[in-house]
C-alpha cells in the first residue's frame, strides 16, 4: 500500500469507528479495529456482488421474455 492509500483507509476507519486507538499504545485494540474494518468491507463487497448478479439475472430474464 502506498502512503496515500493508508491515509484513505485510516480516514474510512475513523468514519466507521470514530477515534481510533493508538497503535503504539493499544496495539491489540487497533488490530481489532483493522480486522473489523476488513470484515465489513469484504462483507459489503460480497453483498454488492450478489445484488448485481440478482439484477443481471432479472434483466436477462426480462430480455428473454420480451423476445
């Protein structure tokens, strides 16, 4: 990751969790926040992918029925 990408991720984590624990003084809490963030991002992307596939299926069925 570049420094800019890290800054973006930290900003997104701060939006999600508020003030983040200091990684030097509270490394376990910070690691937990990172794990939760990664889980939420992965889960959200899976939900979006499923939704897109469902919409694509409905569009394909509608096109077939209209032909």
